């Protein structure tokens, strides 16, 4: 990757490190609740990403 695209990635990485940019997490689900996570993902009006946690 070169040029403006690479510069854009560097800028986003810098903003993540400094806290100027943060991901929006809508909700967190356990892997055992994956069906509910899918329903949430498909529902209208959701905001943010979903996180699925896996226990070891």
C-alpha cells in the first residue's frame, strides 16, 4: 500500500493510539448467545459494532 491510502491508515492508527478516535461498540455477546447476536445485528437502528467473546 502506498500513497494517500497508506497515509490515511497511518493517520487513523495515530488517532487510535492517542485516543482521538475510538471504535463504537454497540453490544457484547458471549459465543453461547450467538443467535441473539445475529438478531441484534440484523435489527434496524443498531449503533456500533458487536463483540463476540470466546471463553477458553
